[in-house]
């Protein structure tokens, strides 16, 4: 099965439910977490995930919109970038 991989970043003031609500949106789109790092730095929540979704009929724009909307509801910033775009933007 072919797949697409994404880098998802979540940053904002810490509060209850961030991980639960973000991962619920991911599950709704059948997006799987491949790797995850999360920490709280002086009240600031930070999380970065490498995630994967099946390519068949996957709507990246709809996923980005839903993740952004949930982030807005939570008061955090959520970015979803295709892995290739992320690597290109952050290459040395």
C-alpha cells in the first residue's frame, strides 16, 4: 500500500486535551503516527509528529483545514506539511 508522510507541528499554551483532540482528527482521516515528540516548556506545549496516511483518496487540503480548525479551537497553532516539503525547507 502506498502512503504519504507528513510532519505535523503543534505549538501553544498548554491545556488539557490537546493531544486527545488533535489525534482524534488524525484518526478521523485514518492518519497514523509514525514517530512523536512532545514536551512542555514553561507552560508552552510543543509537539512534532511524523505521520502517515494512505494515498488512496487522501485529501491533504481537507486534512490541513480540519487540523487547523481544531488547533484554532484549542488556541494552538497546527501546521501540516508533506515530508518532502518539510525536508526541502529545512535542509542545510
